[in-house]
C-alpha cells in the first residue's frame, strides 16, 4: 500500500495540532477523514505514529523521525509548485506567517492586503504567539517566517531588523505625567505598574527599571496587551510599551497617553525572523513585501516614529 501527499499533509497537521479535531479544523476536512488517513499512513509505513494521551495525540519516536522526513518532502513538493508558478510568471501556494502577538493586529492587515494584491494566487496562514512560541514554530517548520522583536534570538535562526521602536510610558489622560514632554523612569517609582507578562517580554520591560535603578511596583500581570492598555486607560496603573497604535484609546474608548522616556535606552528592533536555510520562493516574496512596508520611518498601524 502506498501513501499519498494528502495523508502526509494530514499527518503533519495532527502532529502540529496534537488532536484529530484540531487538525481537521486546520485543513478543513472532517475528523473521520483525518483518522482514516493516519491509519492508512501507519499501515503503509508499517509504524505507529502516535500514542493517545489525556491531552491528545503524542508522536512516537518513530513518528518524530517520520515527521522530520515528511516536512522535508513536503517542502520540496511545495518548492516544485513554487517553481511551476514562477515559470508561468506568478506565485502559487501557501505561506505561513507568524507574528508577535502584540504586533499582529497592527502590522498584519497592511502586510496581508498588499501581499494579496501582488500575489493573488498565494494564500497566507497566520499564527500569533509570544517570542518563545515563534522560535519553536520556526524550528518545527510550522511557520515560514515571523515578524517580531529582536529579543533573545538563538544562533540557529536569522533576524533582520527593519525599524527601531523606542519604549514609551503609557498613562491615562488624567495622570500627572500625561502632559509631560518626556519622563524619567524614576518618576514612575511608587506608581502601580501593569506588566505585560509574556515570556522574554517581561524580562525586557523589567530590565528598563533595573537599568534606571528603580524597583517597579507591579500591581497586575496579564498576557494580553489590550488588557494592559485598558487598565492604564482606566487609571489602574501605568505601563511601558514600544508599540504606539494610531488609535490611542483602549477598547472601552478611554484615551491612553504615550510619553517618551528621557533615560538613554536602546530602541527595540522590529523585523523578520526566519530559519537560516530552507527558504522557499513564497517566503522570500513575503519577506520582500514586509521589507518594503516596515521601514525606520513607517510601521503599519503605528504613529510615525
């Protein structure tokens, strides 16, 4: 019995999602179709690919080995499809773009719209996450590239900076610092602080206080940037961020004031994170589009730098 590329694609989807239901939703087929495909693939390869756990399906050792070879095989197949499109003067296929979760609602719409206008036969799949999640997605081949910050970049991945974002203090409209042209971090001492509690990100923001010799009065922690903004807008605390949305209000409509920091702090670069090899034609085209849109003077969705 021979395996099919469709079975291989379903196998990768299950490995990435960890459940039959999740894989079915990802590839837009019914769960029974996924189950049958996995069973047929196991029969064709004569190996057991998954074991069932309370949390879902887990790859066996053999399954992990098969997954590595399968991804390489599918990458070559997609590369052939890319080449076919290029020969006809157009790109076709699918590319998966990751994004740091706080950047996604700001930068992705303009990137996706402009890319779709230039390459209408290419579909973009999106996956948001924290920095450590994006690094894992790239290493496992789940995404082709990511738009994110230059934070803790491992040696096996490649980061190309496109724009530098200076950190700013976020306060509500009635805060004593709201009318200041700039603020020293020491002026935040004692103010309740709302911390964006994402892996790696939290270390970056706390390091700003450490460099200034100030201990932040952390009142609340949240993993959602819009929750941080809402808490700030309602006067519950202050925070520090690097994104400055064109819309300077929280989701409940209350205004947020961003005040530049006078302390000599380095900017946080935003750019493209990718693997050092296995870069497809589609990923290259998407990266080129991002390079044209994200520049030192313009970041989609943000006020001018």
